[in-house]
C-alpha cells in the first residue's frame, strides 16, 4: 500500500462524498479525520503513526507548502507540530507506525477466520505474507478479491523455501553460520543477510514451538546447502530433524492455535479468544466488522478453552465434549499426550456456561465419559 500515492488510489472515488462525511474508502485502511481549515490550525504528528494530508476542497498551505484540490502531503512519524492555513478542507489519514524489520502476527477475517499468518514489513511499501501452505490458493484469491487500492501483489510461494530451527540451543548453533548478530533480532522481528554462504536469507526470530529459535526463508536452490550446513554446525549439540507431528505437540503445550483445527472459516476471532486482533476503533471498517460487533454485543455462545485430563486417556480432534448428564456441549479441536506433563491435554470449543477455570466436563470416547478440567494455557509453564 503506497501511502505517498494514497490520493491516486483512494481520493477520486471519495471526492463527491467527502462533503457528506462518507470516508469509507479511506477508513477501511486508515484512521481518518476530516478537518476544515479557516485561518490557521495546528496539528501534531503522533510518534506512533504516519500521517497523510489530502486537500479535498479549497486551497491553503501546510508548513508553507501550497495545497489545493487533490494535493497530498506525507508527514513522517514523530515529525512534531505542523500548521495548516488558508480556507480548505483536508482529510488527515493516520497510519500506525511499524518499523522495517518487524513481524506482525494476524489473521484474515470474514466473520470466520480465512487464515492465520505473519506479516513481514520487509521494506518501505513492501510486505511479505507468510500463510499456511495448505491455504495458498484460498488466501491468494482472497487478497486479490479484496485489493481495492491498486496494491501490487505477487505470489512467490514457489520461489521461497523455509526451515524452522527451534530449541534453546538454536541461536548458538545458527550464529556459527551468519555474520548477522542474532542476539540483536527481537522476538517477532527479522533481518535479511547472508547465511551459510547464501545471500538474501530472511532470518526471523519466530517459530511455533514455544522453545525459541529462528525461521529461515531462502531461495529453493539454496535449500540443500543450508540444510547440510545447519546439521553440520549443530552436530555437537545433537541437532535432529523433526516433522509437523512433533511441532504439533509442542505448539499445543504452549496453547498455540492451529488453523484447520482450532481456527477455521466457521470460528470467529472472538470465540477463539483473539479479541486483540479485532479492535473496534472508530473509523476502522475492517472486513466483517458489523458481524463481529453484533457478535460482541449479543455475546458469544461458545468459547475455545484449554483442558487437561483428570481420568486417564488421550483427547483427539473430533471427540465430543459433554456435561455430567451426557449432553453434548462442544468438541475437541486439538489433543495429545503432553511430552513434558505426561498427561492428556487439549483444546476445544464449549458452550459458554462451561468455560470457567476448573470446570469439570467430559470427553465422549466411544461411549465412555472421561473427565477433564478446564485450565489456563500454556500447559507447559
């Protein structure tokens, strides 16, 4: 999204509507404020946001720069005070500030959840979306169908490979292979540099195990070289390859949701306990806002909870959750035997009346009721 060219994509369709205060085309992406300048007015650039001023009527000046119909003025974050003078009507579009090199966790929302993903602010005006591999086609179609601002989209899935190196010794091992100072990369941030002699590798302080480590993104043709280098460097520490099954038990111990299990098109962020990604700020008309506002106002009828087994057994995806009377109240979305706790653990959606901590409910395992207790994640403290 090219902030400096905002008027090119969003101004024209708004021109006839701005006098009536209809800012939908802008507020879908930005917090917008409509300002009528008569004489002189002073506004402040927030340290946490960029601002773009667009003149939609009349003419005047911003800090001495002439403004007339259609002109825009980009204000960097932390700029300080700036003065508007003349007789004009401007829209102030505020864009939250994110530093280059920051990963933003998030979801695509349409009432249900289209996918969970990480957004990499790769460089100014360039972002990388890392989605679930099984959802590439669906997500690509969704992005294209919702691209109303002329953003340039590219599906690079076939030209990028990834390895996740996880565990408490990951930083020490990987540091032997790169001049990039890994200790200076904050959690959920990244750097781009040389790794194992390969150029332009994205080194990201992320992972879905809760054990710490990094994820590497690189050209597929560099895959074998990077793989071999990692296993050679990690041999003294006993590094081993693992698959998604091991990842699944580790992420579940941390209470991390898995798309296709705990999140889907049929589950809402509010039901999944992800209200922090659905902030109903004034002017932010994100996808399905009306649906989610209605759900929040009326109250959710079910909620995703974590639970641990009281009786012996292993919960599995799809098992029914029932109350003491045997009435169905929900379903297990994820379950396993905890490698560290040595008990069965899981997550599932249950009726709201059964979501309080320490509530005892039951799993129906082929007609047998096994007792579980609602707990607070993570399971591994």
